[in-house]
């Protein structure tokens, strides 16, 4: 771009001013500039909250990692403690020492798999030492916790505790929930025990129901005559009591 300008002193003289063919800067309309400011403010606020969120996530992951390490370490320590107690469980005269050690594991490492194992051994050891009421409480506590896969055995052990105390009806009631959940070999034994316990409790009609279930489930020909005899006796006693 070329501009020609005359001078006052000499109108015939021209000065040329040369400029670029394109403007270096195009002014933006005010509304576009305002939009950019709002966009910049939005990005500023967004990144502030995004950064805060990332910090929270990072702290959460760090805390989770620390807890996982502590739990793993606790599980290892609980397992080592259980390994030390193991030989005492079968050592004659060491029952009190074993119970003390098991109590300590349960107290120091709650939630660890070894603590669950210690609780089961503790209940069993209490039963073996004739502390039936304490053993019953221990098995009841196991039943309300996370003892997946152990329910039928815990229910049967609890029934033995009540049976040892002479409460046959309560023993049968403790065993009944596990009757239909147990695997086949154990289920037949549970049916037999239920029938026997109900007979001792004087509940002959209920006893007959379990003798009948056992008759339908049993695959041992040698047991069939015995089961049929018990079923007939229970049904006869049930008819007399009416």
C-alpha cells in the first residue's frame, strides 16, 4: 500500500508512505473478547476442581494401598501365630495354653483368615474339655460371622453342645437349618441325628418325618431294615400320643 502526500511549501512535491498490504492485527468485536474471558474463567474453575478431584483420588488410592499392606502383614503374622499354636491343639494337658493362644490371635488379628480358623478351633477345644456352655456360645458367635462353607459343620457341632447339656429339642432346632443345605454324605448323617434328637425330646411325629427322609435318601441296603424299623416305631409312638 502506497500513500502520496503533498507538502504546503511545495505543492508539486509528493512524499510516498509505504505500508503492508495486509493489516497485522484485526480488532475483535467486544462480544468475542467477552466470550473468551468467560471461557478462560470456566477452564480455570474446571481445572481447579479437576485438580482437587485428582488429589482426592490419589489420597484414596494411597490410603487403600497402605491398608492393603497392613492387612497382608496382619494376615501373615496371624498365620505365623496360628502355626505356633497348632502343636498345642493335640498335646495332652496343653488345652489351657492353647485356648489362651487362640484367644490372643482372635483379639490381635480380627478379620484375618487365621483368626476365623482360631475361633473354630477354640470352640472345638472348649467342647472337648467339657465346657459345653462356653463351646455353645463360641459356635453361636461363629454362626453370626463370616464362616462360609462351615455352616453345616458349625450347626452340627452346636447341636452336640446342646445335646451334652441335655437340651435335645434345642439341639434339634440348631441342626435343622443345615439339614437341606449339607452335601449328600453329611445330609444323611444330619437326618439321622435329627431323628434321634427328636425322639429323645419326645417329638415322635417330627422324628418320623426325618426317618422317612433318610429312608428315601439312603443308598445303603444294609441300613434299610434299621431305618424302616425306626420309622415304624416313631409312627406308632406318634399315633399313641395323639
